[in-house]
C-alpha cells in the first residue's frame, strides 16, 4: 500500500505542479512539500495560490520551513504563446534545476459554442495545447537537471475518460464551435473532454519517444508518463449543468455524492505522486499509462502500469500527428517552433 509517508525524501529537488492550488493538485503539492521538495504552483491566480498556501499552513504536518519552499509561477494555459513564454521565463529565472513536472491542471465540460483566444475548443486548448506549449519549453532545464543530479520526470494527468473519444481525435472539429444545448450539448462536451484526455496520453507517449528515450540511451535519466487519478467527482473542473439548459441541482447532487463514491482528492493525487517520485520506475520503460489499484471497498491502495482502455491510446501514428498538429498550432499562435 502506498501512502504519503512512502514518498521518498525530496530534499533539494524542484517540482512544478500545474493547477497545484486545488483538489488533487493541492494534495499533490502537499505530499511533495511534506517530503522537503521545493514546489512551484503554476496557475493563473496569485490569490488562488495564497489560498492554497493558507490551507496548507494549517495542516499539522506542514511547518513554516516547508511553506517557505512553496512558490507561485504565473501560467495561463488558455493561450499557447503565453504558456510557452511562461515556461521560458521559469527556465530563465530558475536555471539551477527542475526535477519534476506534474501537468495536473485541467478543465472539463466547457461550453461547445465557445472557442479559446487561439481559435481552438476550450477543453483541448487548456488540457493539452497549453500544457504542450509549457512543458516543451521546460525540456532543456529538465535535461540539465538529469545530467547534473541524476534524474528528471514529467507526469501528465490523463484519465480513463480518454475512452469517451471513441473515434480518436477529430482535428478539424477543434476549430469549430457547436451551439448545442441540452443533453446533446452535454454529450458533445463529454466527448471533447475525452479527446483532451486522449491527447494528454498521446502527448506523454510521444514526448517520451521523441525526447526522453533518446536521452536515456545516452544514460541521461529523463522520462514522461501519464496517469489516471481515479474517479473523483469534486474536482470543480466542470460547470453546474445550467450551461446546457440542464437544472443546476443535478450537478450539485453529483458532487455531493462524491463523499460516498469515488476517490478523495488525496487518493486522486496518489498515482501521479507515485509516478513522479517512486524509485521503482528508475530502470523501467516509459511513455506508459498508470492507474490506481483499489481494495474491496473501492479505496486507493497502490498504483500500477496499465494498457489504455481505448485502441487510440497506443496509436503511435495518431500520437505523431497530434505532436505535429500541436507544434503547428503553437507557431500559428505566435510561439516558437519546438
């Protein structure tokens, strides 16, 4: 059984957690902090960071010294150029090391009739395209850290919801709005969320193939993997249901049921922290998908590697196409080619 106490000592290590100020991101930050890691919460809101800092400071096993190792880094995943510049600024201002990146932030159930500033569907824009732009700008520092300190890891939060993308990723649809309301609009929102989670999975796979695997052959221990946090109903990622003309009380009831079914936020953070820190994966292949293991009561016990629940999750051709699409989108948005 894996618990927060099983996280190894992370003294001197530096981690970035996107969306590390709430839900499983906050618990991820908590587990890293209590094991002496220097943690940067990357998010849009300074006020959200301050709230997270206050929340953590009230926990009995978080002391003042740990809180002093908690930092804020401004990151807007909604625009690719801004996300890339955010990563470049981090490298410029923190040139010594970066050991762990956990791409945890995300949105779900966004209105299908709205597009982001770069002209892409909001869920894919935030969950994948923004992270693609941010993480690829951090690769030089991650490689430097691995060469000088032994290892660096990238962990991308995906989901079993990738199976909602039954036809893979329709790239043409990412630039088209769909003004549907009601059940049809909600169904489309689920499909788009699934496509973004599939993109997270394929990005980790292709990132490890293009960047990490060649370096590992040189003895530079870098890796990229993705995880399913488990079923968590109180993440706050979605709306109330009113966005599609559905009574908001349905969403309220769904979230209230989280205390009876699904994981807690702490349980949901376990797998990504395990993949980011465990020595058990030091000599393994990567680009993999990891999921939680539960006991008979449905509670978290451990984490393991698992094949994707969809054929698209291991489609190398689709992964390569996604990479090229993402890089072209970044350039069109005014960013620099990888």
